[in-house]
């Protein structure tokens, strides 16, 4: 059979000059290190040979909770190369969470930071994991010590396109995390589509400043650079001034909205600083229209916003250039996530599963070669989340306008049903965010004795301002129907977020659930 191992496809895209720089580290104690394409191939071979020597069962899970480093990237590629299943874990997870993931995934091998070896190894060994290694972000750890004794030549495992390659646990902003199972084919199809859709060029250089335990940094950014044979300027942690300095040497940057707001706070962000850049991509959380506009004014570049999920990788994107399926449409429209990517089918349906009219709000469902096969060891949940004709119910609520642009208005679980009327928090937040003194807002539903549920607005003030909560509610009454108006408004210093910058509305709901009881 032909080999659909994702590592093989990525390696086949390496440039002819294997001694050219593939990754250069910037910032931190390990700054200034250069890894050639040959180094990546040899190092992944050594780690893959170490994994092979352990005689793990076929398609074993390898759970990894380590700080970001090029060696962590090498471990990811080596896991694919050896034909096993990579399981990246957020570095913020604590013992209770790690215990759940290890118990659920039953990894044959766990790799953790040296500082966490004591408690992580105890959890792993108690769960029946036989092999626990350490990997530091300073090129230390037992994984590298052991791998150093192995050959730098390795024949990649043969994998079918539908063979499991990665399990990504959903961020768990509500309930227990679920393990989304992504195949080699899911990831490769998406990498190839994005390479074409975003116009990757032979001389592109990526600034990589994202975490690598998440779809955005691990798949969209890394796969994008590797499938194009493009070097990466690698920051272990995001540092706005370092990113600004690197723009003179790079062409592509991918970030979450928080990174863009932090860059906008730097006086050094100018048109001149960004003159050599080709593309700025934003995702993982909604980009405020104000950030979108401020970026364009300051840099002359229009951020390309896209939409994806752990279960599907990327689904939609604003156009980089004209999309032949949408003749004449080249605008990157703030507040939208663009068009479904080539090969992705997207539909918006009502509660009964019937397609809604153009411009109407409903549940978003998708189908395509990038969509996962289901949740790890959750057959009932998997069956529940797919329609009879094979569409995945994303749980997102949105609409498609007459030009084909998709807009996400929220998560179905965030929908507020107040007095029998549907209230979409994103609509209310959009109005609040435009008001004087408001930097950002979040609207959540809480129990109410008369209406069943009502909205509560939580607002962050702009520096130097003190917006009056009641005045904000009064201003909303002139803009929205009465049933959409939050019953209470609070001004707070910050909103609770997960590591990718998404507001954790479940925490806000818990905080305010007793307001009207």
C-alpha cells in the first residue's frame, strides 16, 4: 500500500538544500540556535528509533506535556514517523487534569518537563504507563539522552490515510475534555489546502510565536511551514518586541487576537516595520473589529481571519486572493471568517436540522476530508455529534451572507433563551464593544425566576476610563430589542480566559448564577 504517513509528506516537501536553515530559535537561553532540514530529519530518526526500541503496541498513544522547544517539535514528528499517536497536553494542566487524560488515553509512553517528573511519573505509572521520559526546553532530559545512542537513519512506518495520528483534547471550557481523533489524511489534506489558499511562496519565512499543544500552533503554523519547505523563526514564548524585530526577516505571522492587541501596544509597530510581511493570520478566538481596523491603519496590512476547531483543523478562511468559487470577492471582511475552504462543505441549519435562508442564524454543520472521525472511546458522543448524512455538528452558531461569507455569532451552549426568545451573546457584545470606555465585553445567560434565563454583561474598561454599568445598559436599549438587553452589567479588570485567549464563559456563568435566585 502507498504510505500516507504525514511525516513522509512533510519530509518530501523539504527543500533540495538540506543544509539550509529550517528553524532558528529567537529569545530565551537557547536563542540563536540553527537547525537545518537535515538536522530535523536526523533528529526525528533518532527519537523514532528510540520509540521503536521500546517495542510499544501498534498505534500507541504518546502523551506529551512539555514546554515549547524545537526538540518538542522533533518529538512530535518522530511520533508520526514511528507510526504512533501523538497526544499534546496543555502545559497549564495540573495533576487532576493529567490524571484524567492519562486514564482516558492510556498512553504507552509519557514525556514531561524535568521539573514535573515526580508527580507526572507517579500518575503515569499508577495508570499502567511503562515509559516516562523528560524533555526540557534547554535541550536536556532523559528522552534526548536515550535518543543520542540511536541511529540517525530510520524507515518511516507505513500508515493509511485514515490511520489515527493525533488525539487533541478539546479545551474543556465546558465539561470534561473529549479526545478528537485526527488521522494522517485529515492533517495532510488541510495542510495542502492552506498552502494553496494562503498563497505560500518559495521564499516565505514564518514567525512561530504560538504554543504547540494546540491546533493553531502545531498544525496550522508548523504544517504550513514544513509542507512548503519554509524556515521558521522560533520563539519559545511570545514577546512583542522580538516579533517586531523579526518582521524584517519574515513574511508570515500567525497569532491569536491577544497577540495582535499586545503588538498594537508597541510604538514600534509601523508600516515600515511590517513592510516586508506578506500575511498576518488570526484565529482561535474572535478578533474584535476595532483590532482589525487598528491593525490595518497602523501597518497597512489587513489581517486574514479564519475559523477552525480541534475536531476539524481549518474550515473557513477570508480570501488571501480571489477565490475562483467566489468571483470578484477578494475582501478580507472584519467580523467574518470568510468562505468554506476548498473541499469543505458547510451548511447552516435550524433546530430541526433544516437549512435556513441566506443571512439567517442557525447551527453550523461541516463535512470534508479534514473532519475528524470521532471522539476517543466515546462512541455515543460521536454518534450524537454527526448527522445521518455525515455532517459534524460544530456547536457553533452562525450565518452565511449573500456573498458567501461566514460569520460566527457564538456557541450553541452560549445561546440565551430569555422568555422564549433566542438571544445571541455575540450580537449584544458587538454593540457593547462599540460604546465609549468599553475595551471588551462578554455576555452570559444566568437563571431567572420569571424569564427562565437572562443576560448578564461583563465589561473590561479602556485604560483611563470608568464606564457606568447602568449607562451602558441604557445605551443598549436604544440599539436592541428589549428581550436582548442584559439585566445586569459589571465592569471588571479582566475576563477569565484559556491559554488560547478564549473567554471562559462557563466561569462567568458560575460566578453570576445566583444573581436572581
